[in-house]
């Protein structure tokens, strides 16, 4: 079971607008989620309220709380979050370089927009660790810490539509090379732990070569934050798993848009077999 799409959430909020979905409320609730993941259990002092119908999905599989990553304490070295007040949702990236079990985790939190207080209704995560595509938690941590995902001055912010369109264009061009992607110069892509900005820090290094076959990227789920020009797109990445070339693997693309152009891309992708057999 997946969280509501951005269009569904927008429709809900049209009739159930709530002050509970303010940026500050989402920030507080997301901080409580990070504390929960750090401890492996919710704090007794946490103000995070859970919906009785809470769903937890990891790598496109529904799990009980006791079987999820949330039930495991993780020493978090770095986190970055942004907030979607329209969809009543947030996105968080977590990086842990713990020797016992390093992780890079991307998470969508969706909250019930019909209540006066935030109630966490859905946790949807792409959880990557050793053996996943180009996984290197230390490399990921090194590069993400050096980037600036701060607030964009209000007069220079793009609309939700522009931010979403830029993210979709990036994914769409994998299936249609004629799609024009609005890359900035410079542009840097962090894929697993590999960073293109290291090779070409002042140029557009986000462009990718052609895949062996056109890729149709489906099952897209969005969290969008106009204040930081960010969109997170969870999706099913096709072809990559060598043993299942017609299947799709859980993947996340976190994108920063400045002045209508893509400045940063973070990609994490799950593999069923080590490095997807490639």
C-alpha cells in the first residue's frame, strides 16, 4: 500500500485544510521521526501522534512496525528534510556510516490532513545498504554534507508545477531521449556514493548516457517543497536488476531546482542481488 499521490492529497486538502499542516508542525513531526529512527523506538516524550491505520512500506513492501527499520536503532550521521504543506507530507534523507550496518534511507512521511493535530498515517521508505546500487554510505555522507539545500528567496522560488515538471523531465528522458531536461550549470548528481560533481564541479555533469533500452519509470510518488525548490520522487526503476530486466526496483530521486533548472540530484536504488547483478 502506497501513500496518496500529490494530486489526491491536494484534492483532500481542498476540503480539509488544516493549520496542523503548517511547515513548523511538519518540521516538529519529522524531527520526532528522526529521533524515533535513532533510538529504534518512539520516545516517551515524543509529541508524534500515530494514526490507528498507520502503514509502513519499505522498498515497496508493506511491513509491520516490528519488522521495519524503524524498530532498529540507527546511528545517524546526517539528515536533511523538506516539507510539503499542500500534501501534508515530508521527505527525509538519512545517512549512517556505522560499521555494524551502514545505511542511506530516503523516507516520505504522510500525515492525516483531516485532523486538528498531525497524525502520522504513512511511512514510505527506500532503504539502501551494502550491495545496493553503487552503495557507499561514506561517499554519500561526504558529498551531501557539502551541498546547499537552504531556502530560496521568496521572489525567486519556482511553483510546484515547475519543480515537479523538472523532476519528471529527468525521469522521462530515460524513455525518450528527445525530452529536454532543464539542467543547470553547474549540476551534480549523487548516485549511491558516486558524485559527478567531483569530476566536473563547474559544469553540467548530471546528463546521463543512453540506456540499452528506453526505460518507462512508473509508480511515481511525490513530495514537493517550494521553499527549498525540492522534489522527491519515489519510483520503480526498470531494467537495472539483471535477473529481472522487465521488472522494477525501488528507487528514489531527490532533486533541487533553482531558477527552473536542476542543480542537484540524489539517487538511491535497491537491488535484489548484489549490485543488481551488474
